[in-house]
């Protein structure tokens, strides 16, 4: 059974992450594992003591127990991890457990309804062995998942993302928005007014639109897929 690892701390974002994980687990059959990283290194040093480790681990376990007891989600296991870096601790756990996804909340400094990864989320996004879900602030109070968006550019990675998003959309009975961004700023500014340059860009945009339409046409007929073609810089 695939495993969803949820990073738990004392922040409101942890509840957002758990709510999202529970909804995904309900439709996917995955198990939910709660993980809390406590700030301790098992590398021997002058400041490391067994008593301190046990105290920090007990606090982390108590947090997990409280969270599991009030979550309303079936929890398969709780795990405490000793590591000064929460991101590294969750990363190692994801590798060892072959997790399907790691779920964390947004930083509390972000506005409600927006995704603003904190330091843990930012570090997890780099070199992760599995997908990372950073859940919007305030998600715990939101309704069921009604729309799923997926970025698509025709690459093998985006094809895999589209297939995964399609599976989730069918499971949730949600609409699927397939988003492609056409970067009209590509090229040399000095050549922007050259007719041939404009023709090439128009042809490139047309082919991108056609590729998006073909990808949507190939989806199962029971998926409510919507085409979203945006003009701008994909990284902005």
C-alpha cells in the first residue's frame, strides 16, 4: 500500500497538511504516517545527552499522539526522527519508507489560501525522492477538492504529471485544468519587430496550443478537462 508521510509540528500548517493527506488517502487507499522531527543529532558531541534526547523525543511523540487522536483520519503509524534539520529528517524517512508523497503545510507567514513554502518545504523540494505536496494556508477549513490543476509542456515529466492529475481528478470527481504557459518573451528583443521573427513566434504559439488540445483530447472521456493557455513567463 502506498504511504503518505505527513510532516507534523506545532504550527497550524500541520493541520492543513493532515487534512489534505486524509482526503487523498481516502480516495487512493494509501496509508497515512505522521512524522515529527525533533532537534537532536545522534552524532556524539559535548552537548548531546541521552536525557535531552529522550525529553525531546517524548515531546515529539506527545505531539503526534495528540494530532492522531483528534485528526479524524485513520493513522497507520507515528514516527519521531532525531535531526537538527526537519527537511533532512523527512527526506531520509521518505527514502527509507519509499513514500509515495511527503505532505507539509505552508509557512504561517503566508496569506490564507496561498502556498508559501517555509524553510522545510523549500529544502524538501530540492532533490526529493518523491513528490512533495505543500498545502495552502487555511486548507483545513476548506471544502472538498473540486478542481485539480496541472502544468503541461509536452515533456515526459509533464506527461507523467498529467496522468497522475487525471487519476486524482477521476477519484475525487473533480474538474481538471490542464495549464500551458507560452513565454512570449523568448528571443532577442532587438529582433522583435522583424517579420520573420514574429512569424516564427506565431507558429510556435500555434503548435503549443495544438499540443495542449491534443493532450486533452487523449484523456478519458469521463474526465472534465479544461484547457488553460496562458501567455507570460512560466517561472513568474
